[in-house]
C-alpha cells in the first residue's frame, strides 16, 4: 500500500507541476503578474515569496494552481480599468496562450519521456517475417499455458511443418486441422507437445495464447525525438477516435476516473520501471488533452472564450459566463461520477486482454493482435 501511495505521488506530481509551470511561464512571457504558484491544495506547509509571487507547497498534493493578478474576466461595471500587469488587461491572444500553455507543457513532458524511452530501449520490430518464432509471454488459461510453454521457447515445427519466423507460425496455426503438434527448443533440449482440438476455443480456433519475444532496434537521438512527438499524436488521435466512435455508435464511452487512474498506477508500480515511466507520459498526454476540451471551467473552455473575444472584439456577458461556468462544473461532476462508476465496474468485472497468435497478416501488417476475452 505504501509503495502504491508513493507511486501515485511520483506519477501525478510531475504532471501537475509541469502543467502549472506552463501557465507560469506563459504569465511571465506575457507580462502577467503571478500572485501565487502552489503545488497542492489545502493548508500551506511551506511558502516563500520571491518578487511578486508567493511559491507554496500545500498539504493535499493532488493538484495545484497558478493565480494570476486580477480576475479572469474584468467586471463590465468596474469603475477602473484593469492594471497593465493584470490578466484581464492583456490582449486575447496573450490570455489564450496563458490558458493553453499548461496543456502544451504536458505534451512536452510526454514527448520528452517518450523520446528518452525510445532512445534507451529502441524501436520494436513489427514485421512478422523478421521476428523469430520465439515465445515472449504465455497467457494463463490458454492452450500454451496448459502445455507449460515458457518465455524463450523457440517453436521449430507445427504439425511436422518447419517454422522459423512468426509469420510461419501464424500461417501454420491458421491452416491447422485437428490436433496441434508442436516441436520447440528449450535451451539445448528439443521437446514436443500436443494440443487437442477440444483445447481450443471454437470461437478462437487460432488462439494459442502466446506473444512474440520482442526485438528492439536502436535509433539515432533525432529520430527518437520525432518518435516521441509521434507518440503524443498517436495516443491523442486514438483517444479522440475512440470517443468519436462511441458517440457515433451511440455507446457509452470508456472513461477512466480517479479510481481507475490510481488502480493503473498501482499495477504499473508493481511491474517494471519502463512501464512506470511510460505511464507518466501517457497520463501527461491524457491530462493535456482533457484540459483542452472546450468545457467551461477547463482551460479549453477559457481558450474558447478568448478565441471568441479575438473574433468579435468583445467578451460574452458576465451572465453568460456565469451560466457557462456553472454548466461546466455540473458536467465535470457528472463525468467524474460516470468515470468512477466505470472504474468500479471495470475492476469488479474485468476484461482480460489476451495477446495471441491469430490469422495470418497481409501486406506486412502485424501478425499478432490484442483480443479482448470476457472472463
């Protein structure tokens, strides 16, 4: 439990700090005075005032904020104009830059982490014709597990047909008739095993329950940076496409709330360092993307207001803004409740992710897929 608590803090802290630092940098660049720069909420545990800014650490370390001078929107009935250093006195593009820069910094953090991981670990080989028929992992309760196949086992023949690549193995499984006879090498020993026809799921007749042993290729640092930024694009596009698909199919979208996020962090903390660091980048992308949604009370909602100001040269009325903020608050509450319900349902009735050998790939696409099998 202690490890999980520390893991949550280690994952969320840099994401929050970087997000708020993005707002802070934008304020400094646009001449907006910052009254407070706080990590956390609640009681102030430590603070130090430097210039006009009071830097703080508070008791509840889940969150933080930057407080610019003056209100976000200058009251229309105010007797005096805003001071030059106040937020409301700035041009629409300066205010727009300030509110979106937190999310942009989240993307920069994610791109940096992705780039370092790619540079250190390399790029995985995805061509099944270039991968050997070596077992990477074995999924519990599937035929491969019942055979006691292990990581590192090299499959050399299927039904007396020699195989050397993952593509060969995929094709052999797809063409199987009846029982499956496997020949594989473990260390210096050649072993054989038989999978009965009845051991296969009729709905998944080619699912043996194994993944290929991954092979990584090193890349130059500039390519690693490009791939790091591509990862940010990939995960953002995939998330938005998934949401769009859910709405187009009139299905409830899959959302992760606080419970789900903590659960994912807990699992990553007990796996390996690479997965744990990757999760920080992935959540940083999620935080950046979510904050840019055009929902009043989020950064994206404020950005939309300032874009409107830039187009029309005036802000919405104070009444309209208040209604929008209240609607945004209620919508966020509903999203948190729904996401928490989804988290509880997902944890209580999990969907098992199975990476398994499937139908042969065409045009050099992946010969392995991720299949979701309901427990």
